[in-house]
C-alpha cells in the first residue's frame, strides 16, 4: 500500500489576507504596476485564472501568489502577512 501524498490543509477563511489589503501593501511597496503586468502576461494565464477565482482573500502560503509577488520585487512575507 502506498502512502497518500501529503497536502497542506486549506487555511481557515479568517487566515486569508483580503485582496484589498494585499493590493494596498503592494502599492505601498511600489510594485503594483509590476504585479498587474505579471498577472496579465499571457504566459501567466494560470495566475490570472487563479486570481479570478479568489473571492475572500489569498492564503499566506499560496505558492502562485508568493511567486508573483517575489517576481514583482516585493516581499511575500510582508504582502501576505495575516492581519
């Protein structure tokens, strides 16, 4: 019998960082335009699709969000810090 692969459980809704807070932090870091360019880049279609599906907020450990924020030149620990 093969063990099941480990998957991190989804964070509770109150652990999500609201999109408005993430946007405010990215604007304050001066990387908002870079994030917009990355999200709408045709090579990042999955990131755009993921963003469209976000309703409540972004999990602080979301690997796609963390990669995009890093690529834009911001610190994901700061941008995705829980409230």
